[in-house]
C-alpha cells in the first residue's frame, strides 16, 4: 500500500492535464456557480458535483492500490481524469449559461442555437483531452477511412444543413423570438416564434398548435415577418352596398364606423376604397391597421359588426345574393306626371338665375325640358381653367370651390353653394373657361348646354341683347365695379355690345 506521502504527491502533480491543481480548479468553479446560479435552479449543479466526487474517489483508489496492478492503476487514472475534466467542462458551461447566455430583463443575450454549439464545443474539447490521455490520436479518427467519412457525411447531411441554416438565421436575423411570421402561402402556418435551436424553429399558431419547421426549410422560404419593421399590420374588410347609395356617403359611414373599433389604430387612419360593381351591388373595402397581431381575428370581427350596424342605421341593407324580377306598371298618365314634376323643378331653378329672367315662360319651359342633372363625387373637377366649353352649371345641391391658376399656384377666389351658377360666358360665347371649379362634397348640378338653348335663341333672336346686358353686368359685379358711376356704366355698355356680337356669331343668329 502507498503511504500518505504518495497520495499527496499524486494529487500534487501526477494526474491531469491541469497539473496538480485540477481538483482545486473544479472546486473553485463550483463555488463560483453557487454565486451565479439562481436558487430555483441549484439542481443543475448536482451533475458536476457528483462527477467531482467520483473523480476524487477514483484518485484515492488509484493512490492506495499496489504498484503490481498496473492495468487497474491506469484505468483508475483515466477514469479520474475523465470525470474531473467533464466536471470542469460542465461547470464552465453553466457559468457561461447563467452568467452571460440567459435572459437579462426581457431580452435574451445569446440565442439557443449558439448556446448549444458552445456546450458541444466544450464537451468535445474535454473528450479530445481524455482521448489523448488514453493514447488515441484524434486526428487519425478522421483520416483512417475515406469510406467511413463519406458514410458519416451523407448520414449527417440534413442535420448539418439544418445546423448551418440555423447559424445563418441567427446571423441575418430575419426573425426573432416573439415575432409573428409566415413561411409559405398557407395561412394556417402563421405563428409566433417561440424557439430557435440548432435543428429547427418552433412556431405557435393562433390556434395554439405548435409547428416545428426545420431550419433548412426556413432558409429557403420567403418569410413574411408581421412584426417588422413595425408591429403595425394592415387588415381589410369588404361589404356590399346598394347601387342607389352614393359612394361618398358609404365611404363616410364605413370610415366613421371603423375608427371607433377597439384595436384599430388612429395612425395611419382607416381608408375606404370602391372595389367593383357586381351583381349584388357596389363592393367597398375598408383598410385599417392593428398592432396586436395575435388579436387580428377578434378585431376583424369587431370591424364587421360595426360596419353592419352603421349600414343598418343608415337604412342601407346589404344586398342578398338573389335574382329578382320587378314588374312595374307604367301608364302614360303616370309617366307624364313624373316628367312634368321634374320639369317644374328645373324651371324653378332656372327662374332663380339672372341669365334666364328675360326668357318668357314657354321658352324657359323649352330650356328646362333639355336640361340635365349630373352628380359629382367630392374632389372632382367640373371645369378646368383654359378649356373650351358650351355648358352652364347650376348648383342644385353641394359645395364647390372656384380656383384660378396664379403665379404662386392655385388661388381660391370663391365658394359656390345652392342656387349659385358658373360657366355662363362659355355657354353663350364658347370662350375658354376663366377658372377651375372643383367639388368639396358630393354635388348635384343642373347642366344647360348650347344644344338645349339653340332653338330658343333661334326662335327669339332679340333675347341675345337682353342676355348680353345680363352677362356684362355680372362680369362687372364679379370684378368689383360700381355700376352707378358714369365710367363703369360706359364700360358695361361697351362690354354688352361686344358680348352681343359674340353671342350672335356663336348661335348664328
């Protein structure tokens, strides 16, 4: 039996690659782990403690055995080195894990795949040292058989592909933990990333189904990341409204309904589009943004509910997919009464226009019969400055802006409302439009064209003089002149004569 001096000499420098300080180094690492590892995770230290205990036990047995047993002595020495090295390797990894790799706050410092690679690398280094101590040349393991190398390479092809794909994902970071992604065209494969490891990425769908996708598949796919660059995601909902509902009104109702929905962001604001004209009615789409992507289906449902209620309150039912044949009995008397009522409305509107005051009732009726109603959307240009025209417009409903092209851009000069009119000079003389008129809101206009006025001018040529006087006075009023002073009066008279000649020439009378 060896004495105590031999055992002491054994521990002092004859065992491991760390000299005689291997056990002391392992103990120091375990003491550091006690400071770093949280109390709730202390059980992870059991493995390196047990391995260190076995290493000390093997060292004691190796120190007290007789020299005659050389084979047993060598085996215990190798067992001592192996358990001690793996205890140190495990302790080093745990120090890195809890001292650096784990979460700090809410952000993970190092991804799981890198942690796994570091862990494998530490264990491989320990295994290499043990093999070297056992007399094995590790370099020869990879060069002894080309066939073995090829077989191992082919068998690990997918595994290595997933490993390097995972490294590429971590380097490029097309997505991170807690991002919502989609990696193919199947909407069931939209989910939240919960883990990225060395082989695959785990995704949790909105149905709480876990999908494990190999990293190699993700590296080849076109990934849609709904969490970047901002958590804002645009959604949309479509509805169908009746054809007789003005689009401007439907747009306003849908926009106001969506803004109030919980979960819909104020910025960017919702917008409404007219999509198509179908058999059931006009299809509209409202687009809006949400931040809580995991609640997107709930928010979409709220939006559809609000749209239904908004249209219901406005008495705009959603047309059902059906075919209906409506039989309406028209008699000559009812059709004539309806047409007469429309003409009377137009006559009343024309009577309020100074330009038509000189016309007797029968001629006014003739003009009213050929007048046309036109409906314009908000923001639509009715006439353009510099264009030639032959129509007069009367505002029956709505609001329009009168703009002129000045040196510093478009300048607003007037706002037209109900019973206002414009375009009279072009109607009577065919001259260029002097301004641009654009709608502010949905507007209904009465339109009198040269064709409808031509028979009246031919039947009563004397009306040309009266109309020219009205036009000259209106121009003077628009220019801010004083009709009562002598100089402006002469100017009005001269302008009236000029307009009279142009009217006669334009209508060939």
